[in-house]
C-alpha cells in the first residue's frame, strides 16, 4: 500500500523548519574576507565620524560674524592667511576679516565657523599660492554667512558609542566601508555552516561523462553548490549515491559526522527506489514534514537529528531549486543569526496569462524585469530550462483558478544579496 501523506502549507513548513535552527558559534575573520558574512556582534561606532569639523567644499574658511552686512553693493573683503588641502591642518587661527583657503575634506581651522565656496567669491588681489602658507591674496563676498554654514560637523554621520548595525546584519560592501572607517582589521562574524550535498539516484552520471541509455547528468548537486555559494557558503560535495539503502545510510551517517546540515536531492517520494524516508527512519531523525502544498516540490521533506538539518529536496530540478530557496537557505541564515533570512518578496504585473488551476501554491520560475514578471518557459517540476532562464519565482496561492496578464502577483527574488526579515506569503 502506498503511503498517503498529508500536505501542510508552505508557510507552516517554513515555520517548522525555522523553529529547529540551532545557532552556530562565531569566529574572527580579516576584514578582506568579511564580505557576505553575518555580524555576530552589533557594530558600535568606535569614534565620531567625521572625527573633526571639516569643509565639505573647496573654498575659504571664515568667521561668520565678519560677513555680516555683506551685499552686492557692499562686498566684504577677506585676507587669505593660509592654504590647506585635505590631510593638512592649519596652524593659523582665523582672525578678523581673515580666511584660510581650504579644500574639501580639510579640517576647519581654529576661529573659523563657516565656509565660503570658491564660486561665491571674487578674488581681488594676487592668487592663492598653492605651495606657500603665507599669501596676501584676498577675496570679497556678497552675502552674509551663518555660523555653521557649509561645515561638515564632527559626529554628524556617527557618534562614538552609537549602535550602527545590529548583530545579524549582512556584511555588504557598504558595511566594509564602515568597518574600514573604524580601522577594523578583523571582525567577529557567525561561523559558516558546513553543508553537505548528496545527490541520490542510480541514474546519475558525473560531470563530463558521456550520456548512457537511461542515465542523466547530475544537475542538482552543482546547482545546490551554487545556491550555497550565492549565500557565501561552500558546500561539501559527496559523490552521488546509488539507490541502495545500506550504502546510502553509510554515506548519510558519515556526512552527519562532518556537517551541520545535509542536503540530499532525490528519493523522497513514494517510489520503490525512493529511500530517503527509510534513511530518516533508520537514523531516528524527526521528520518535520514530507508533503507540502506546493508545486513543484510537494514531496520536499525536512528532518532533524541532533540539531542537524536533513533537507530532503526533490530530485526534480525545479522542485529542488525551489525547495532550497524556500527552506534550506532561510534555515542556514537563521543558524547564522541573520536578521533577514527569507527571500526578498515583491509584487509585479503578470506579463502573460497563466491558466493552470492551483489546488497547491505554485512557484513558477519566471523572469522579472523590475515591473513585469513572465513565466520562463517550460515550467514543470522536471524543468531545467526555466530555472536556467529565470531570475524570480512567481507565487500563485493555492485554490485559485489561474491568472490573467495584467494581474498583480507575488514574486520571490532569490538573487538578492540580502533578503527579507519577514515571510509575507
Ligand atoms: N506515485 C507518485 N509518484 C510521484 C509522486 C507522488 O506523489 N506519487 N510525486 C512526484 C513528484 S511531485 C515529484 S517532485 C517526484 C519527486 O521525486 P523524488 O524526490 O523521489 O526524486 P527521484 O525519484 O529520485 O527523481 C525524480 C526525477 O528527478 C531526476 N533527478 C534526480 N536527481 C537528479 C539530479 N541530481 N539531477 C538532475 N535530475 C535529477 C530523476 O532522474 C527523476 O527524473 O516524484 C513524483 N512521483
Ligand atoms: O514535488 Mo513535485 O515537484 O510537486 O512535481
Ligand atoms: Mg522518486
């Protein structure tokens, strides 16, 4: 008698997987290797940024009170007493009707409280001496300046001690700039999970092998390795397993001693050679679900054993791809303490009719162009073409009759560097 499985909703399945996440520890990495990692600690500003009042423009630093009353018919003149670029600090104190010629990024000299842009001045005598500190150049202005005008103040960007990013933030290029600003050489980040990849199926050929009757090349293994790479994790690839229970059990047992999580593909349905259910049983793993009300990937199975996940993704490539993005990736990110574990979700206009009725939620591999989303061609569970072409998944809820071009639909964007903090679907 074939086993009858009870499907649960995708949201329920996502929640069950999330609830089992075991947090990984942390480690220090050099800042050059921190891109893509998850912060283990909040990032606190180590000092004020900027660290000194500075000029945001190329111009002249003056005392604002000296500019009072300046007008087109009554221009006020200043004597230039020094000349500095970014990196230099003037030893002059700006006195009455004096100015320091100052370039963008240079520290504001003592006494000055405003900066006049070069364009707002008329030079009246000589030219500023680029090399020298002494110059008798002068200029006039035609409007008064307020105290603080055109100054980039110490601490205006970040205050010493302020929390800039919470733990669980993704380290992206902007974060690297932040870390570099504070002089970090190393950073405490969540450890990366060790994730095993085991493709199962007697039909599977290694990459580079010639096709043989009845056989196919293993596309799921390399695909999952790349899905892991997309989140900064290098998978540990096991040789594809033939559909023989004892061998498979040995490989899975071995993998579980080496990995925090094992992703298998294939063998989770009800077929005579679908051995993963028996593997879970022999291992004594807790099966969280083995049927999800979704297409593709309805037979996706997730189990846990001793704090380790066993993701039993379907062998069908589109189902495998989808199962990874919906369940495995968010779980791995949760293990790392990430704040935004779910795939980025948006809504878009459906570019063409999608007529199929949906008893189960349907995840349609699709191409999203920023406004419209169009199914990426042949879209069955076994499709490879549409995962190859697509950059998005259209989400059509279960219990619907099909959709028309122009309808607004939910879309998952799996390629985003960082995902969503909430599961909205
Ligand atoms: N009587 C039933 N049959 C099936 C059911 C069902 O409910 N009742 N479910 C179907 C659904 S839905 C799916 S999806 C598949 C799931 O199959 P499995 O996860 O057990 O995977 P396999 O049987 O091992 O393989 C399915 C398919 O995928 C190909 N495959 C497997 N591994 C790879 C790989 N690494 N790279 C590329 N392609 C792979 C395999 O050759 C098969 O064609 O079951 C349905 N059947
Ligand atoms: O698990 Mo299947 O992908 O619904 O064809
Ligand atoms: Mg099968």
